[in-house]
């Protein structure tokens, strides 16, 4: 009788443990690491990387996780991608087409990422925000903690931030107040390292509860700043490097080291295997920083592949075997639906995400994903559509068609050979942009180049008329 009771207790305990593991596996911690302006080939897992590039921690993450070879950002610059990531859809739906739009912030009542997670998840936003300024300080309606995050260590200004000047009272293009939660602070150190340290500390404080860590590095965005010893190392080891490229490599080293520290902390605390970790950058590498986007054409700010393709890694060892590579196109705003899928949470109908979970792609239960993907810079006169391997590209009145399967570098326009496809993609874009909101700024969501030309023509006609009248006056006086 005693043996039977003991057997039942052991069996019940075993079932409890199995159930607990299964429950734990279905409710992972969530970590999103977003780098800034990192070149597509400025990561050494890309076979096209140059000799000076070495990112062992990013490479190790890819080896333990799943790499997507055709991943996109939803924006060509920082803010549109960040807005899309936070709402799970096209940033154009909330009026963000450019960095200028995003800097103004969007509807503060609209739910963003942390609001879709269970209440037990403790969340933080660390690093670059770029989704609204702090002009209304101390109200801070655009602050991450006003949008659902539980805590923050961040800066809110546009673009980049000085890596050495971490005071909140300094004025200048790359000097913005740093915030711990909603309090402005002065800090010391190298900013990339400080962001990594804050992330590690957050994990340590929350290791006994589910958490969401949004770690948005500003590296390797300008200004070009790194510890001199690291710059010297790259210049000495690679004497052919330019000064700017050597600085970029030094910045990249600190970025990779920081990611290694965060992953190391997850492993040390026994959390890594049950953490859904997603790594990507916010847009293509910047030309002014001498980034490398090989083998793609274009840089940050462009809707060519070099401006919108990103390294993209997903890791969740408890669930998925590492070392996989997936070629299906995905996009950065797929992240929220993916996280909700991992947490076994139904997507709220009112959210109307444009993104889709990528877990079925990892599991091999589906091959199709997005039928069509769109990008638009609004009145700046550049847009793109991808459907299958076809990409329609428009810039300032000139339209081109590329077949990315045959021509990933977008070197050959095949519009004339495929007029029907070109026409279909034009019409598809027209239908899509019609559904999008007007920009937060006073600009139009459509390119107004033709109108500008007409206006210029009118001005020219007026000027010519004035010249003729002036000429008549002069002639009259001479007579």
C-alpha cells in the first residue's frame, strides 16, 4: 500500500514537473534587440563581409537560432521602423512616413507592444526611442512609460546620441537628456556599454518573473565615436581602413560585446533556453558612416534593398533547434504577432496587425507568408512594392522593375519585358497607399513632383512676363 501511494506521489510530481516545463515553454521571456544603422554585411555571419568585420556574439546567436536571409525593415530610416515594430503594422497607418514624422510621435492612445502582453510581464525600454520628443517635459506623453512600459533607461531625441557625453544638460545635435524612468539623469561611461549594463541589470532584477526587454541600441548610428584604443587597434591591424571605417568597427565591437553580455546573463541565470530572442537592425547601413550593405544596392534612407534589408535572428532553444536558415521574406512588424503566437495569445481584432507570426515558417507548417510588402516615403517621392521575387521601385517619377531572385543587387530594370507585372504592382501600390493615413507633418502621402513642376512653370512664366514688360519699359524710355 505504501509503495502504491509513493508511486502515485512520484507520478503526480512528475506530471506536475512536465506540465510546469510545458507551461514555462509556452510562456517565454521576450527580448528584442534592435541595432541602429548596422550594415547588412557589417555582421560576420554574412559571407560578403569584409575582413575587418568580426561579430562573434551575433554569429553565435545565429548558430543557436534561426536566421532569415530575406528579412526587411518596414522603414528606410529609424523612426518608421520603430513605429511599425511597436504597432505590428505599417507606420504609414499612423502617419509616419519619415524620421520627421516619427519624431513628432503618433496617437498616444494607440496601444503599442507591451500593452498586448499579459500583465505579469514586466517590461522595459532601454536605449533609443525616436517616437516622440520630450518638448512637453515633465508631462512626457510620448515617453515609453506613458505608452505601457513599466520602466525605462533611454533618450528621446531624434537620431543619434553622443556616446561619451551622457549629461542631460548639454546642448547640441547629439546631446539629449537621458532618462531613468521619467527622471532626467547624468551618467558616465560609453553609451553602448551602459545600455548593455542596464539590460543585464534588468534581467537580474526580473529573473524570477516573465519579462519583456526592448533593447534598442543607438550603435552604430552617428556620431562616429569610440574609445581611442579600439580605433587604434583596427587601424593598426587593417592599415588600409579609413578613419571613419575604423571608428565604425570599434563601435561595432562594443555593440557585439554588449549583445554577448546580455546573452551571457540569460545563460548564467538559466533563462536563455526559454527566452524568445529576436535580433535585427532598424534599416540599412549609413553611407556617411561607411557601412557595408553588400551584396545589396543602396544605403540607409533608400528603398533599394540596401536601405531596407536586415540581418534577422530568432532564438528560442526550448522550442526550436538552432542552425536553421529560412529564405522566405519577412518584415520587422511581424515581431508582435510572433510574440503573441509564442505566448499562445489570440491577436486582438481591434489591433488589425499587418504583421504575421513567423513561427509557422520556423515549424515548417506553411511556406507562403506575406503576399505583398509595401514601403513609402510619402511626398519625398520614393516607394516600393515586393510580390514574390518581383519588386517595383519608384523614385521621383522614374519607375523600375527588378527580379530579386535573379538580380538581388537591383542592377537591371526589366519593366519593358514585363509590362503586365509592372502595371499590376503599380495598381496594387495605389490601392494600398489610398488606405494609409496622411503624414503627421503637413506633407502629402503622395509625391507632388508634378505639381511642383507646374508651380515652377507658373513662376517661370510670371518671371518671363515681368522681364518682357521690363524690356518694353526700357525700350520705351530709349525711344
